[in-house]
C-alpha cells in the first residue's frame, strides 16, 4: 500500500506553485508573443493585400487616363484635319472668286490692247509693205 504523508502534499503544492509561477512568468508571455506575432503577420498580409488592390486601381486609372488621352488626341487630330480641309476649301473658293472677278477686266484689257495693236498695224501697214518691197527689190520708193 501507498503511504500518503505530508511530503507528498508538500511536493504536490510545490509542483502546483511552480506551475503557476512558470505559467505567469514564461507560458503566458510566450503565448501572448505568439498571438501578437500572428496578429501582426495577419495585419501585414491584409495591408499588403490592400496596397496591392490600391496599386491595381491606380494602374487601371492610369490606363483609363492613357486611353482617354489617346482618344482625345485622335479627336483633336480629326478636328485639326477638318479645320485644315475647311480652310483650304475656303481659300480655293476665295481664289476662284477673285479669278472670276478679275477675268472680265483682264479680257477687256486684252481686247482694248489688241484693238490698239490692230489699229497700229493697219496704220503702219502701208509703211511696212513699202519697207518689205524696198528690201526685196533693193530700191527705194518715194
């Protein structure tokens, strides 16, 4: 038979006391450290995930801005080409109108000058015939 005496009770008391002290001094701080570490890792993972999502949103926003800029540039280019075509058409129309306005004046001036030249030729016609005949025949007429 096992004899239970005071030493077993003292040993059990020391064991329980030592467990309580070790629990307070080592186990609880160690478990608290592990829990804090797990919470920090989880928080860092969540923060990294949020930063990754924010980076993705920023990239998408940047891409949208680029697409919008390209579209705006294409629209501006089309507008500039349209304005250039319209201005060149207006310039051609203006020049054509000026030509149409000046053409009758020039024709009239040519007609007046040609009448003057014809009149001069008719006036000099006799003199020229005389000069030609003198040159051909080699003698002078008076």
